[in-house]
């Protein structure tokens, strides 16, 4: 936001009191079709912080895309102060191809801050940083689990950034925890730019999960209310007393190949030694029981029915 309160994207200014749909031109398909990133800007008359809400950094992670779409449809970004920059689909190429990555196989979320003349993924990151990230104060990045991996709604923050930890607390997803910064990621670049950011993970790729969507909408509204952008939340999508902050996490992996049968639902509480899954051969000759290593909670379950030795099956954590 400039000194006059304008948000400028693609050379076009959105003044206080204006709402606009803008576009960032990125590249062309081999057919010559131009690909743009759609950017919705809601700039209230009253001054305040600027919040970025983005989805589709991985093109196949559609729950986040639906979260932003519903909030646009329900006019939830029509705010009283500050500004919201809402990006429904960052990785248009991945969305078109039902893919996490862009067509050259690169991951946009490993390509930040990018370069102007680099690969497609690098150029997307470069334009995004140049056009948007320097204008924001806070960020919410919406993701899901990968193929067949279902994440129970959770919010992740940067341990070294107390503001992002506070943002995660305000978001108030069922679970929250710190996770390491990954080189080339959006969150790593935001951290270096001193832009407190949280990552919301819920559901799995290419499948809608209404509970995950509602939790995400509620979390964003919680943040907007805390930042003074809105004064109340009506209707409320999800309520709880407090998010469970996890201090230790572990992936439980397949001890052998076979058919995997979970024996617990995602988000459930665990008891140490509890049988939570079974791997069996197809002939009912051999089976291996997966047991909880400690008391805690299930954060993610792999829904792949046939697994290989070493595959990640459960993500578990404890407070």
C-alpha cells in the first residue's frame, strides 16, 4: 500500500473505498493463450493492515480455492478497515493440469522469490513477490494434504516469528504447531520480508472436504476480526474453546508392504500403544499392527489402500 492508501497491482491502483478484480500477466500456453493470476482487492475507506489470503499455490489443492471462492461469493471480504488481497488460484497452470506443479515439473512453492527470466515457476514467484508481497502486512496461505493424504484441519507457523505464532493462535484451527522453513517456499520468503504468515492445511488434493472448508473460512474471519477489519462474525462456521498446540510430531511409516486398513478416524485422540492401523497381505497369512508411539492426536491419514514399506501412514502429534 502506498502513502495515499492505494494498492497498486499491474500498474492499476485500488483507492480506499474501492474493490477491484485485477490480473497479473504471467505467461502464455503453447497455443498463445495468455495466463493471468486473478487478484481481488478490497480496500476499505478506513486505514488498517493489509491481509493476503491466497490459495492454489499447488494447483491440485482445491479446498483452499473453494474457501476463497465461497468467501468472495458470500461477500465476506467486504471490510470496514484495512485491505484484503484475495488470490483464489495462484498456480493457474497446475490447476488446469490437475497438478501440484507447473508443466515443466517445478514446484512454485520451491521457487520463491523467483527471477524475472527464470523457469515458469520462478517467473510466477517473481511477479507475485514484486506485485503483491511487498504491499501486505500479514498472510494466510491455504493448502491441503497431497494425493491420498488427508490432513485434519491444522495451522502451521514459523517458530522464529512470534507474530506468526500469535496469528496461528487467533486463526484457531483444531491443531496448530510450528514447522520449519523450507528453502524457496512462499512462507520462507515472507519471513525474510518480515511478513507474518501462517499456512492452513486441511483435507487432501482434488477432493472437497466441507468441514475443512468451513474451518478455513472461520479461521480467516477470526484473523480479520482480530486485525479490526470486521467487528463481528455472522454467521459463525465453527466454534471451539482453543486450538490444541502440538509440541512434538512424528510420521508413522509402513513396516512392510501390503493393504493398509486404518483403525482410527482423523483428528482422534490417541493412547500410547493403541492399535491404530493394520497392514495385511492379500492372502490373510501375515499382518502387522501399527501402534501409537505416545498419547496425542492424529493429524493426517494416508488413504492409499495398497502401500509399500516406508510409506507415510499417519502423522501424529502431542501437546
